[in-house]
């Protein structure tokens, strides 16, 4: 038995070593604004006292995660200061992109993935070898985690490791410790709270529902543990009277119904239906007012962003998520089986993804990782995971929009498909057909139907059209427009934006690093042009935004134009401006 466990650990370490090698190769790749977000959090927690953490606005990337994650950043900042003191400097560290900070933050994510490694090990240690190896490959080599954490940049692997540890203790019957770990996870990242109703119902039924005396004692014990965890996280802020500020930072409902990179959920169809109805009604002669608020803007006004359909509020999405989870809660109450915990948690996160408020496309990791555990339980589960995992990974493609990262994301998805297909084919091999192995005709029960194949082929066609055909034809038009613009040389101040549009001149970036090294063109990204000067505004733009004002914005909502001058300009909506910079 000990020899088998030692062999299992060595194999898991090999999986992790291969994944780590790939992660190290991805260090120089594209970085999103989340990279600067986390660097700024290092500076906030290191440079300021705790009482100012959730008030600081030196950078637009303010601290908006729960206290345990802030403490985690404070812990990392100790080592960051040893590597390069400028990393944790609140002023001079803004937009700092030296190799020291790049390597430190990238490696910190890789090291924190040890939590994911231990979670996978503990969850699979009692499974048969085939299932264990398949789960390890699907989780440790997850293309979604590689894209989001090790290219785009976040710490999801670390947090999902806590979730897997919690599930493993629940499956072992150690409910109290499983609930404790989930409470800790909520104090790291509150977006995991979607599964809280599942934990509440399951623990109440499975752990506390055992007689009046024993049940009451266990309920008090469980409640004490949860309260103690939240007291450790939020207690200091309650003591200094800042709990309202912390909560307001954690739940910025004004950001809008949809995230800038739209998650493929129910609200996308709702928005499309609203746009379609508005277009149809205007064609029929009805006066439909064009909404002034943005679905995805950094700042959203009080007016409804819908032209025809009713406005969707955070409370509406909360009610729909809870309603969608209800069948799962009923089942967990009737038959609280530890073996079904991972399934129920994955279902809850799926409901949150489909109906939640301002859902990030990265939230698909919350259900695809637990579903990898469920996938080895039955053939139908494997088929379900195969399709969902592919679609989830494909929905992350817009995060990596630069040409040089395109082969990486495509290759990661194709390799993941190959691992899934070969692994499930071996896992669900037809035992009767396996007798023909000598003749080289080994068969498997695993496969997908015509409907699923058609859907996946549709994704392939969408990718071919959007990445190759559409840019090819649109590129010709852009070339013509660009030549006309250059030959005419439009005066920027005479270009008058329409309605709520704003014309901004982008600030230029240094073409060399702080050490004088010349940057290649690929390193000078449009996404880094986050500030600029307003040149002209439309008639519907408010008085606060006017020519000469310096503004902060994201390239996600901006459209760059060439006016034939040496400067770079772009159009964006007033509602998409993040801040005015004094």
C-alpha cells in the first residue's frame, strides 16, 4: 500500500513538473491589466496601514478582494520588496514593468499552485489508478488555468486548490473541516459564495441533523467555526469602523450587467433580444430611445441600458441564481451523499455563471475544475464534461487577442481535447470489445452524438470566419480608409464625435525599458495606452468631460482611428471612461 502511494505521488509530481515547465515558458507572454492590479495590491498592503487598504485610490486598480486575499498580498509583498523595492512602492511603482516584477509575480502564481497540487492529490488518493491519473491530467494541465493564470494573470489555481481540499474533506466525512476550508475560501474570494447555499443545506442535513442534543451541539460548533473565520478576516475592519467601505469595494454593482469580455450566459441572449426588438420597432416607426448607459462600461449611470426589455438589477440576478440552484438544494437535503458534493458544487457555479451579475468569462473555471472530478464517475458525465470543457476554454480565447498568443491558445485547446478523448476512451473501454485487442480492434463506449459534433464544428467555423476571413476582407477596407485619412490629414480638433462619443489622443509610451533596452513592436501594446487627453466631445457628453481633460480608460471599449497625424487617437463612449485624472 505504501509503495502504491509513493508511486502515485511521483506520478502526480511528474504531471505538475510538466505543467510547471510550460508555465515557465509562458513568463514572457502577454499580460493583462490584472498584472498591474495585483502589483498595485502588493504596494497598497505593504506601504499603507491596514486602515487605508480599502480607501486608497492612488491607482484606478483599487483593492476589491476580501481581507484574506489582502493578507495574502501583504505576505507576498515581503518577498517582493527583497526582489525589487520599487514593486511595492505606491507611487513610483505605478505601471512598473521591469523584468524583476514580471518574474516575481509570474513565479508567485506558479508556487501558489502547490495548493492546487495538494488539493488534487488529497481528492484522488483513494481512487483507482485510471481515474486518478485522468483527473490529475485534466486539472493540473487545464488549458483554462494556463490561459487565465499564467498568461492573462490571476491566482485561480491557488483558490481552486482550497475548493478541492474542502470537497475532499466533505467526501471523507469530515464535514466540520470541509466547512471550515470553504469559509476560508470565501474570505479569499467572495465570488465563490455561489456555492454557499449548497454547503449550508448539505452540512445542515448531513452533519447537524442527528438528534436534538447532538444536532444542536454540532450546529453551534459549525457556526462558531464559521464566525471565527469571518471574524479573523473582517474583525479588524469592523473594529476600526470600515466594514461598509470593505463591502462597497467587494460588491461594485455599478460596473454593469455584463463584464467587458462577455461571458457566454443568459444575459447575452437577453441583450441581443433587446437590440433586435429595438431595431425592429424603430423600423416599424416606433420612437425607441437609444440608451445612454453601457452594458459593460467601467462607470454605469442610473438609466437602464435596455431600450425595450425591463431593466435587470443585481437583485433580479440573485433571485434567478437562487431559483436555478433550488433543485440541487432539494436533492442535497433529501439524499446528502458525500460522493455527490462535487457534482452539486459544480452545478451551483454553473447556475451562477449563467444567471449572475457582471460575470467574468474566467468564472467558468469554477465549474469546469469540479466537473473534472465528476467526469470519471460515469460515461454520461464524461460526455458532458468533454463538451462543456471545450466550450469553456474557447470562451476564454478573447482574453488573448494578440497574434503572437494565438497559436498558444489553439494548441492548448487541441492538446486538451486529445487528452480528454484518449483518457475517456481508455476509461470507458468496451470490455467485450477489448478481447479483440490482439487483432488491433480495441473499442470504446465513449463518443459524442451528431448534435454535439455539429455544435463543435460550428465553433470551428466561427473561429475560421472571425480570425481569417473577416479580418482579410475588413483589412482591405481599413487599408483604403487609412490611405484616405493620411492623404487628407484630418485636424483632430475639427473632428466632432457624435452623441456620447469622445475623441481621445493617446499618450505615447517609451520605446525603451528603464534600463535603456529597445522594446520590440510586439511589446508596445495598445492595451497599455490607458490614459489620454480629450480632444473633442459629442453633444450628449456631460460638462465634466471636455477638451483638455486627461482621462483613464481601457482599450476594450475603445476604437482606434488614424487621422493622418503622428499621434494616435481613439473614440470611446463617455460611459466607458473609467476616471478623470487631475
